C-alpha cells in the first residue's frame, strides 16, 4: 500500500503494491497515461482513486488507461480516508501473517511427529506433498530413491535441495514443480531439517550395525562362537542355518558399503555387513533355491568390486570361519586377476588357504621356531637376512637372479644364506627345508 500524488511515484515503490491517489498530479500537466505507465513498471496490483467532491467522477482518461493496461481501478468515496484503507490493509496483512505462522507451526509439528514414526521418511514426503500439492521425493547421493509421495511424479522438471551439502554424495529433496511459490519454499525450508534429522538417525543406526557386523566377523574368525551367536540373534539370523560368506574388494569404501546395504534391501535379505580395510564381507542365511554363485555375481556387479570371492556353504556358525577364510582368499586371488573377477572356494589351490585356516598361535610358534634367531640377528646387527632369504625363494633359488635383484655380488649372497642356514639349521639346497622356510616366511602375509 502506497499513497502518492507525485507525477511519477515509481522510484519509491518496491513492486506489487496498491497505489492510492487523489489525482493532484493532473494539475501538473501529467496525463493519466503517463501516470499509469510509470506505475506499470513496478507491477502495481491496483490503483485507488480518491474523490475530493461527492459529485466528482473518476477521470474517464484514467478509467480507459487502466482498462487498457488491465490494472484494477477502485473508486474511493470522499467519506473514506486513505488512512482507513491503509489501516485495513495492515490489519489484513497481520491476520494473514498470523495465519501463515500458525500454519507453519502446525506443519512443523506434524513433521516432527512423523519423524518418530516407523516409516518416517515416507510420512514426511507425504506431508510435504499434501501441503504443497506437488510431488515430493528424497534420493540418496547416488540417485537411488529413498522415499516418494504417492502423488503422480511424472514431471519433466524437479527442483533439487541438498540435505547435507558438505557430504561428498549428499542426499537431496526434490519438488516436482518448475516454479516455487514463496509459500511452497517456506514449507520446503521447514521440511529440509526434518528430513536431515531422519537421515542422520538412519545413518547412526547404520554405523552401529556396521560396527556390530565387524565384531561378528572378528568373533567368528576368533572362534568365539557363543558371543557371535548372540550377535546373530540380534540380526534375526539363525546361527544354525546354512550360511553364505562373500568378500568383495572395493576401491570406494563408503560408496561400496552403501551399495552393499542397498543390495541387501533390494534383495529383501537380512545380512551381516562388515567393512575391513578395502574389503566388504557379507554373511547371509541361505534360502531355498539360492545359488551362491549368482548372488555373488549380482553383489559384485552392484558394488563394482575389483574382485569377489565366495566360501563354501557353512552348515551353521560352527563352520562359518572356514567359509569366511575361503571367501577372503578367493577374493584376494580374484582381485589379482582384476576386471571384477569372481571366484569361489573351488578355484582355490594354494598354500595361502592352508595358512589362513591354521590356528594363529600354531603359525606364530612355527615361524618363531624356524626364523626367530634370524629375526633377532637382523634386529641386533642391522642385517637383512630375512629379506635376503625371501628374495632367494621368490627367485626359485636362482643365485645370480637373486643377487642382481638385491644389487649385491653373488658371493655376498652366498655368505648371507650360509648365515641363515647356520641360524636355522636348514639346508637351502633341500626342497623340503626350502618349503619349511617358505611357509614360515608367509605365515602371516595373508
């Protein structure tokens, strides 16, 4: 609302106002066309013309010009002062603002209540869609739908609002509209923190599940089966059922972990997922007609794994350790082949599997009995006898090739290996003794 008798009041208008005037500008040789044209630049919503005498009509030129420019023109009688109109508009604005505030408070309360429901994200999107009368959806950072309103969502254009802009792959809220009104934008702004809260809570739950998954795998590998069974019960997985163990080597750890969790959701399966280094381990209870090879192929493709491995089907938790070890060894071999290779326990034929399945205490004693004195000699004298022995065996006992690889004279190599033989009591010309030393060197490399 703006009252003006200037010939051109446009510099003092912000836009979209109603202008009240008594036509004083007409006495300054300003035409109705010039006056209206100036107001039109600020998109006035209406012009109120105040009569100064009871018998005075609204100027015909002003009526015709407003009609030509499609601007509403109101006649203000002498008995109605401009201040009364201004006061009425202010009161109406206050009422409208209070109504909008109450509406937003009520909407926010509904959102917060929905955030505590079982399907919180779906409820929030439905509430926002109902309030704005447009489709709403929430997607993760990889374009996967997390929730969507039931309203028809076949729209060409969506307005996107990131939920957590600092994330590398932020989830986002999308509104199916090419143009947002101020009211819709207000409701979206109120919804974004609630969506963020729901996603943060889901993320916290996932973090706990991931930690528990890592603990389960560690407990099984350590054969602490009573403790592991309690964790299986918390997942709702029967520890006595037939179990599959899959291990996948990945490059993008967090992205792959999210993809693994998504894969389980898409499969409608409950699984134990663990991230250990650059490897993702998944334990599943077998279902009727399950084909572990097919499952592993699908999982590997979904994770974009560098290599994937499956262990033998474990008949209950007591046999799961072997399956986990087989799956990891198969994964290591597959990763060496590259190109997303997928292997199972049937592809394994290596000493590495035997060492991986052996008791860690037995392996430690085995290595110490053979190489303990050599390790001590290296530490105390700054020598590299263990590394020299490793290079010699890696080059299949070929003296000159080993010396060249170590950048030493062949006589220096012979002197070092004679010292190794003296400390270990092993003859490096004996195949049996070489095998013992090779296994001792590789006891803990996998």
